[in-house]
C-alpha cells in the first residue's frame, strides 16, 4: 500500500513539473511573438512615414 502511495505521489509530482514546463514554453513563445510583432509594427510605421514624404 505504501508503494502505491509513493508511486501516485511521484506521478503527481512529474505531472506538475510537466505542466509547468509546457506553460513556460508557451509563455516564452508568446513573449517572443509579441516582441517580433512590436518590432515589425515599429519598422513598418517608420518605413511608411518615409514613403509618404
């Protein structure tokens, strides 16, 4: 019975760390995408202003 309890605890711990790892990866991807989008928007606005003159 104790062995089963330890196995369940280790499974829950592994699941917890896996969820955190995926959440960290997703957050990093979203953050990087936002930076790329902002940089692109800034560059396009500068290019558009120079073109209109």
